């Protein structure tokens, strides 16, 4: 269903992340999504692209959809870019990042200073 869609729209007021967006980016499909911190974090951390909107504003949702549908070449380019960015994150990279995090945390504790306090 997603790979045949013109776009994926994820309207949410609260979630931990944008699962439909992740599925769409993986398939190279344009995304319109709520402008809430857990969703926009994907843009910042993963480097993917999406049209964002105020999920409480129907006109804003319609505008985001219209922007994608009225500029299909830009939407396809954004989707291709997003797919490339997302494909960089395999399990090897995820495991490496976890190990790096655990090493940073344990290094801070071995000195007797909380890693959270050491950053301040």
C-alpha cells in the first residue's frame, strides 16, 4: 500500500515517533506529518525530508498535502533523498551507536561523576 501511494500523511497529536513516516521514507514515498517534536526529530537526526503541519489545523494539513501533490518532482526528490538517508541506518550502525553510548556512560561513572552532570 505505501509503496504505491502518492504520499503518506501522519496526523498525530502525540506519539513517540512517526512509524508511518519511517515506512514511507524506507519505500521512497513523500511524507506529510504533524509538526510535533517526536516527528520532527526524525528530520533532524535521520536527515529525512517531510512536509510538516499543525495537526490541529485542517487547512495546514490540506496545504501540506497540496504542496506535495502540486510539486511531484520536488516530492519525488525529497522522497529519494529520505530513502537514501534512512538506508544508511542499518543494524550495524545502530549497534555501534549503542556501544558508543554505553562506553560514554560507563566512562563517566568510573570517574565518580554522573555523565549527565559532567556535560553541564
